[in-house]
C-alpha cells in the first residue's frame, strides 16, 4: 500500500526537525489495522517519529516526537516535540505549533499515537461504512501544551478528527529518491533535436482538413493553483524563447475552473458547431496534492469527466509540480521516467480517472526558473502534442459520424 508522504511534505518536516531526513514508514492505519498493541510494537521504541493524520476533508496534520517513549503509561515530557499542519482543505498551508509547557505526550498498551492536544484512539478502532476512522477529539488542538498561533481545531481540521488514514514514520538520515534502472516510459531523448521536432509538429499542426476549422479547442480544468495558467505561460515561454508570464496565476481558494463543456444545453451555445465545441479536455492536477484531494473535489472532477465521456470528448491528465514530490526530478527533470515516485503518482492519477497510463503526462511548469531548460520544454511539448493528436481523433470520429448520417439520409 502506497505511502502518502510526498517529497514536498518531507522537505517541510525536515526543515522543522532541523536537518534533511528520509522517512521510514513504521505504521499505517489502513495497512496494519487500528490496534494500539500493533502500533506500540511497531513504533514505541523508535526515536524521532512523525505521526501524520489524513483528515477526510483534505486536511493533513500531525506531530513530531524526538524521544523513545517505550511502554510507559505516564505522560512524558519532550521539549523538542511539536504539532503541525501541512494541508488545509487540500491547500498547502504549512504551520508548526511548538511545545509550550507541561507533559505533552503519552504512549501505553491501550493507546494509539497520542499527544495531549492531538489524540487518536484507545485500544482499537475500525473503519466505518464511509471508509473513515472516527478518532478522538479530546483536547483537540486546544493550545494547552502547544502554541497554536491563533489556529483552532476548526481551522486546522474542520472541527473533527475523522481520518482516511494515519501514518507513523521514523525520521532517519536522508538518502535520495529511488532511481529505477529502466525507464517506466520511453522517450526519444532530451536533446535540442527532439525539442525542435516537437516545436515543428506544433507549429505546423492543422486540424482535420475536412472539418474546415482553423484551430482546435482545448479546455484546461482543475483546482486553482494546480498549474493551468502556468502551463499556458510555459508553452508561451518555449515559443517566445524566454520566460513569460502573460497569464495570471493563482486565485480564490477551493474553487475549480468553472467552465463546462460547451455542448451542454444550458451552455452559451445550445447547438454548437464543430468549430465551437471543446475538442479535448485536459485535467490539470497538482502532483504534490494528489493524495489530499477532498471527496467533494474528486466528485467534481469525475462529474466533469463523465460529461466529457457522454459527449465523446477525449480527456487527458497533466500532472504538475513533479519536482515537489521527487528530489531526483527536482535536480534533473530528464530523469522523470526513471523516478519510482513519479510513476506511482502517474498510476494514482490513472486510477482516479480510469484512463490509460499513456494519457497521464507529468510536467514541470516554469514558476521559479529564470532561464529555459530543454528537458522541461520537451515534457511540456509532449503533453501538448498528445492533446493535439487526440483532438484530431475527436474530429475524425465526428467526421465519420457525419458521413454515415449523410449516407443513411
């Protein structure tokens, strides 16, 4: 069962702990079961552990212990302990809540991971009918042992401690992300010749001639901050030859691109022509946030996918911010197809949308770079090339249906 801890989260936790770390998974609620005894046997004798709660509403929070707690049934003081939050309603909002005073944690045969202000379960717990574990809210983020900096249980966890999973990691010395010996996806290379061929394909591309339309319509859809505008800016930068930011990025929290496929009868055009229709839908997903999409967000995305399927519109997924989930790729984007971490993220996006793996494209947009990079350009253009190719397939299908209808008439 996959770990939920991403490279981005590891970096933040390492920063708070004070040095680079790798995180060895000791206990996982959905894998090992909700037994306090199992937790104790796996974790109680390890130093420097991180406990992470994955709240059902897309909130991710937890705590850090520097001490080995053994099997004591008494409260223990750990001055280096702290609580934290990483995601709030699926949005990256890291904040550390340091220890103030008093006894701050406990471990015993009858308790799971338990801080004074962040409890879990006693003895045992089972998943309910909604695939959620309803954990304790005793003294839940009450600020008595840790400085909450104005935050509350409501702002951190939406007022409840119902989780889809809980993980405990041992923070050991850092080592790089795993590099596979063989790439999980083939590529033509990462050189200037490949880049030029991709640019020529896109520049010379024309929609299916028989349809007599000047261009295809590609709808980018996803959460604010996922990288829709950044992808536009990345493509513009590649052809401009320098970093560009024509499209504004970011926006209001918790929103989803509100456009809908224009073939809806309630849309602006009730009987759109082929020229007016959407020819391909591209879902833009933040790779560093993939494990923490709320149920409501997943529902929205699947509803839009169903809408596309009903109208025969092809759809792809672009997975952005891959450098934030993999150190290997952060250092060298051309190693994207040798990263086990990226492969796992692609597989997760594939399963989420029930599409073929080759319809999911990991990309890295220009966001903090000052100069163009060949490998980043190639990744972005391969994704755009695929979009144009599937758009043409849509037009071909539309043309064939039109021809069949004419023959029947």
